[in-house]
C-alpha cells in the first residue's frame, strides 16, 4: 500500500469515518513503517492540542457593532451605479468623438490632397525619428570611444561612487539614535 493511501486512512481515522478494513490495514502498515508511525503520532498530538484548546467566543455585541460599521446597502447600490455609469460614459465618449470628427471632416478625407499630405507628414515623422535614433547611436559610440581612450574616467567614477556610499554609511551611523547601555 502506498504512503498517500495510508495518509488518507489516517485522516479518515482522525475524523472517525474509517471503515474496519481500513483501520486494520492502517494499523498493519503503521507497525511495519516507522516514518508513517511517527507521522501518525504527530498528527494525533496536533489533533489533541486542537481538542484541548478552549474555544473563544466573541465579545458581547460584536456582531451588532460590526454590522453597524458596514456601509448602507442602498448607498453601496447607488455608488456602484454611479461608478458603472461613469465607466459607461467614459467608454461611450471616444465613440461619440470619433463619430463627430467623421461627420465634420468626412468630406476632407475623400480629397486626394488630404491623403497625400497625411502620407507626406508620416514620412517626415519617420525621417525625424530615424535622425534622432542615429544621433543617439552616435552618442553611445562616441561615449564608448571616450571611455576606451581615457580609462581613468571609469576609475574616477568608481572612486566617486565609493566615496558617496562610504559617507552615506558614516552619516547613517552618526544620525542613528544611540541606545544607552544599562549596567
């Protein structure tokens, strides 16, 4: 028999729901398996601790005080309706704006000059972003060349970081409240 099955039988025995055949099977296994026997003793000990622990009852009037602190059901329903209404309006508003823009500027969208201007503006935006990325890439390359040519820069930066961390630790030690040693 597998240990998992014995564990299930142990739980049934703990709840007084075990059949006689299962009880015999569990006892036979517990006599031959030391680890399961130790586990059964531990489970029984914990179960007995739970049984011996006195039950606590809440203070008088606890339920009434707790219920009085809960928000009013009508208020919660009203507030939930307001929140759902705001969410509905916030989802409906962009649709209404798009419909309005389409009715106002719809005829202009059919003009070839408008489409050509939009495509030209998109091309200019792509060209501008390409220029910015190239400048950024050149800055990284030139920064790497500078560090490669002047390795003292890295050393200086590391010394500065170390000094900042050191003085930060000293400052925290000096500003920490001191305890008086009792004799």
